[in-house]
């Protein structure tokens, strides 16, 4: 059994005294030092400097199964925004694409461990557990920060067994959802509850994700905090300034190879089960508008299957698969409507980016999406797995450009300076208990 933290229920029983429905996780080494809840402030954290101001930077391992997609981008941005004088970061990942190159270009150490995979495979997962535990012991990390379900499970257990002083996990969403068999869903919830007992801070991407974590008792409420996605820097400024300008639209259409006079409905995301690209294709077909072109930006494991669906579309229904792109903020102005048909989500970066450039949004009402899309105010919401309703909402925004423009303007105004790097830096500073260290690092002014 994993050793309990002070003030937490025994792992031998679930809520209401029921025994957990999953096998006990293997035991780690001796007990870890008591941790303080997030709300207690960092002054009592075991990670604080002793007072001499000479403490070396904290060693922080950011662990994610795949350094790609929205979760990978947020994980990398989190590493990039931290003060290098306070933190020495290392990214541990099983795979990745262009974000690996971006991390390397920033001088961030990246350890690629191919045994860390997204799919559940007991033998491989045990090897990943052993490998991560060995890395954590060898590197003597002060903080291990895991992202997403698989890395969150394997990484947190490995960190606990290695005696890492502080364990932080980011919920970008959950591994359980309404489209799973109930037995599997209950098993995932039980596992997350038990992992929550060795988690010092749970960062939840969006308030709805945080609310569900608390409601399902995945982590003690005082250890839960909300974070947003981070879209900042010169890319955000450029995109915001060029929003809806005719020249930005023309450049975007040219980059995508689209005619200037077409009506374009776009989506950005991985071609994966979570994102429901098949519903996007069905919605475009149901529109019955030969003047409309659907564009999906992103690649993924369903690329071949989705391409077959596109080839099977009847005449008059057009969808273009644009593949992976590094210039998403530059091509978004080419869309007339942004559509996100996901089955489940956290707080999607792609929606924030669409709103920044002034594109009206239709999305599914899942998880933290309503944090961004307020129905009738900043966009439109539809139920997941309802492509006919998705098509109807798209049609409304196409046929009522004044309504669409009003929603887009409202969305940009509500975003204001939210979802930028300063907010992400503050959230990570609190989660890692760096506030005291930051105070010590401030220069002393002479009287």
C-alpha cells in the first residue's frame, strides 16, 4: 500500500468506507515528510530555503507521456516561464514532435524514455515505473510535476517510491468520461482517488475540471488549484493586433491554399478519439453548403481513418486536412467559424487562440469549455456527439454575421489579459512552494 499523508484517509477504503475496486498500488520506501496544503502558504514547506539565501535552484522534473498537442504545449510553456535562477527544469517524456525541438532550442534538458507510452500495457508500464523511479532517485529532484493520465499515474507512483519531496499533478481533463463503460469509469475514478493521496497539489485546467476533481474526491479540496492555458508573448500580441484585418485573412487563406471567397469552418486539434473529428466531418456534410470548406489543422493516430472519411464525402461537401502546423495563430484568421466537436476536454488552448484572433466559436459543452464559451455571449455550445446540432450552430453563425461578430468581440474582451504567462508562472510558483525562495532572490536596496 502507498503510505498515507497526514490528514488523509487510509488507502484501504474508498469514500464511505467502501474498499477500492482496483488492486493496491505497490508500496514505496519509508514515509515522506509531511506536506502542507496549498492554501497554507509556502512558508512552512520543506522546500523553502533555510534563510541564508544560498539555496541552489530547485530541481523540477516535468513528466508527460507525449510532448505534443495542447497538454504538451502547456507543459512546455510552464517550464519556459519559470525563473531559471530559481528552477533547474528537466522534461521527461515518452515521445514528441516539434515541441521537442522547441524545448531543445530553449536550452531545456529533455529525457526521452520511449517505454513511457499512452496506451495501457502492464509490462511496458512496469518498465516505465522502474525507469522513472531510477531517474528520480539518481537526479534527486525536489519536485516532480506530472501531466495527463498515464504519466500522472506512473510518474506519481515512481516519485513517491523515490521519496521525491513534492509531487504536483496537472489534470488537463480526466481519463474517465461518459462514453466509457461504467465499470471502466469507476475503476479510473478509484485509481485517481488513491493517486490523490500521494499528490501535494492538483492543478486543474479550468474551473469545471477542478469542481469535478473535488466532487469525485480525487484530491483533498485544499490541495486543488485552478490554472488556465497560457498564450502569450509576441505571438499573442501579433495575433491580437491583426485580428479580423483583411490582410491577415488573406495571408491565412494563402498559407492554407484556400480561395478568398470561400466560407471556411475550421478546427484545430489532434486527430484522436477525444477530439471527435468524425463529428466535424459529419457536421460539414449536414450543412449541405457547397460554398463551405471545412479545415482541420492537426495530425494524430486517426489520420488515415479520417482521410478515408473525407474521401467518402459526397460531392458538394468539402473538408481539407491541413496536417500539423507551427503557425496556428497565423492561419486562424482564415476561418469564418471555429468548431470544436470534442467528446471531452480540459480548457482547450485552441479555443483561446481562436478568440484572440476574433473568430466566433462553436464548441461542445464538456468539462471546462464553458469557462470560455458562454452560450449566446462569447460563442455557442452544443452537446457532444450531436453533429446535427453542431451543424445547426455553425449555420447560424454563417448566416448571421452580425451575431457572430458580436460574440467574437465579447469573447476577446472577456479574455483581456487572462491566460497569459504571468498567471501560469504564479500558479506554478505556488504549487512548487517557490514564493519564499523568490523573496530571498530579490535584490536588497540600500537605505
